[in-house]
């Protein structure tokens, strides 16, 4: 199982990567929206963790682009955001996020949400839910 982690904060990236790799997932990292779109297209990850507040292109726009591309439109994308407002939740659904986690998020909750979508990192059953 390969995850694309899109997060510009190095501390957050390190924490998530460590936890996710510990749970058996392969993790590819991007620090901005432009790179996130490039990597999603080239690597075809099983799931994307997308921070909203990222440089060059924000998570809203990156997700909109990925949802409009046949190669990436089916990949589950989980929003990671400090903006836990009700209208953000609505916007997240409209843009095409699969689900939405408000920061700060305990890493184990991130893992639980990933498992809900694609299953465990240590097995090859990639049909989540």
C-alpha cells in the first residue's frame, strides 16, 4: 500500500511518515500542491493525505485537479486541515475529498481513517470501507 503524504510542515511530515511506515505503508512525500499532483499522476498511490494549507497550489486546488484527471480521480483523498469549520467540511465534499480530518490529529486516528479506505498496510487487500 502506497500513500502520498502532502504536508509542508517538516515536523508533521516526520511524525506521520514514521507512524505510517511503522504500520506497513510505503510513504511518498510532497511539500506543495504542484508536486502532489505530479506524484499522484506518476506514482498512482493507493491513498493521498492532503494538507489544505500548502505552498504553490493549495490542497483545494490540487484535489480539484486530481478529481478531474481520469488517472487519479478514484484515489481516496483525505483532507488534513486546521480549518475545522462547517463550511470547510461542505467545501471538502464538493471539491471531492473522500474524508476530512481536523488538525491537530493524533497519528493513530489518521491510521484508522486510512484503514477505513484501503485496509491495513501489512496486507494486500486494498479494498477498504
